[in-house]
C-alpha cells in the first residue's frame, strides 16, 4: 500500500473516530436535555394538580384534566387523600406499580418517568411515557450511522486527492532514484518538499561523483596499462637473452618508478578522499628543499633548470599528502612544461602558499586534468587549501593555505 493511501486511510479513520465521539457526546447531551424537559413538565403538572386537589377536595374537573394531562406532554396522574386513592386520570396505559411511588424526585420506571409530590394530606403522582424520547434517540442513531460512514469516506477521499501535490515530489524522487538519474528542481516549501529537494540534491551529487569515479577509473586504467605493458615486455626481453644487458634494466627501473608514482598517487587520492588526515606543523621551505633535491637529477637529465626560491613559512598540514602534491606539480612541470622550473614558497597577505612555475603557456582551456593534477585537486580540498592555476607564460600552479588564525573546515587548527 502506498504512503498516499495509508495517510488517506488514517485521515478517514481519524475523521470517523472524531465524528463518532462527537455524536456520542451529542447523543448523551440530547438524552439529558430530553429528560430535563420531561422532568420540568412533570413538576408543572404535579404542582397544578396538587393545587387543584386542595381546592376541589381531591377531585379534578374534566376540563382541568384535559388541559393538564392531555396537552403537549400527555401523562397519567393519581391523587391520594390521607393515603387513599381519591382520583386518577390521564393516560390509561400507565403501569399500576407507579401508584406506590414515593420519590420526591423524578425517577424512571420501565418506559415511564414519574414524580411524587406531597402537600398536607394530599399526594400527587404524575407519570409520562418515554416513548417520544426513545423514538427521538432512535431517529438520531439512524441519522448518525450513515453520517459517520459518509464523513469517513469523504475525508479519506479528499485526503487522497489533496495528498497528490504534497507527495508528488517524493514519488518523482523515488522514480529518479530507481533510475539513478538527476531530476529537475522540485517545487514547494513545506517539510516534505524540502526533504525531497535535499535528497534530489544528494542524488545529483552522487550521480556526479559516480561520473567522476568512472572517468577516474578509466584514466587510471589508461595510466597503468602503458607502464605495465612496457614492464612485461622488458622482462620478456631479458628472459630471452643469455647475457645480462644493462640498458633494458634501466628502462625497467624507469617503468617501476612510474608504477611506484602511480601507486603513491592512488594512495594519496584515497587518503584525501577518505579525509585520512594526520596534521602536523611543518615548514614549506623544508618541503620544497627536499623536493628540489629529489628532482634535481631529473632536471639535469632533461636539460632543464630547477630553481628554489623558498621562504620559511610554517603551516599545519598532512605532510604525506602535501609532499605527494608537490611531487606531482614538479613532475608535471618537468614533463610537460618549458624552460626553467621554480619552486617557491611565501605569504600572500596573511596566507601561506607554495607554488611551482615553469615558462610554458600551461594547458589549453577546457583541458581534462590527468591523474597527477587530480591528486593535487583532491589534496587541496582535503587540506582546506585553495588551488590556483595561472595561465602563462609563465604558467604557475599555487596552493594557498589559510592563515594560522583562520580555522580550516578539515583541520581544526587550520592549515
């Protein structure tokens, strides 16, 4: 059963129960009001008969009997003088046991309401049949039962119809989630609409993440295919030779280094994506100096010049992730850039920064970043740093960190 049908049934049930309780209270109130009218009539009739009996010596003239006992409230009456029945009149179907009534307050005896009133030697008993009251109750119940059913059906039907625009955003969201496709912005400002809008945004974000994940896996597969194939071919070549050749071993070493860099990039991206952050205070100048020492042989072998222009600046970062990002930036500059490569650290206002610059123009507009730059982007997001790409020449990539006084969304002390 759908949520819409369940809420409609609940609304119909609540309306039915509420109406039943209201009608029940009305029924009890109506019964008391009807008995109150009967009791007032009994008091009036008893007083009038008592006064007339005192005047006429215990007898009631026929015209007085007709006026008092056969009007709007037909009744039966008995008059006793010194305990002996002196007169009776009115409705003749009254039960005989009412003659012995002594209650000074109205009581119900069977289907009759009776009252006894005493004054001196005279005692008057007046009784009215309750048939009219009972018929009124029956008519009320005959009206109430179909009314309860009708109101329950109408309430449930209206709730079912009115719930469509309210629950429609959830239905659209459920269908989109089943297809795993983003949907257009959902209208509405109520709680259900806001919930559907939040989940629609989450669905859109998951779809984008899934798309990026697929593109990333394709990129990683492409990046790994070439060095693995070259490594296998080199091993097959060595296995086919009788004497050891140093040149193939050097190529295998280069492929192994490339595979190691790919594995480190994947590990860094995994840590950054999972926010596996281990912050510690470190000096950007020291990190750049270590990167300079690592890549100086590669720069010399490539005929490129590697410069270091670093100032001592302390930041609180995960050193493993930041080293991986710096390595990727220097590797990209030496592999794809032109001219001199400069490693630089300092401050922009109050914010520390580290950057890598080469004399090339940089990538063209709309380019798709490779694995190395993707890792840098992921690391920057995890460390709360701002990644800036400034087109060249010279082309410059800068990681700008928050000042120590500004809290980082990822690191409590702020990188």
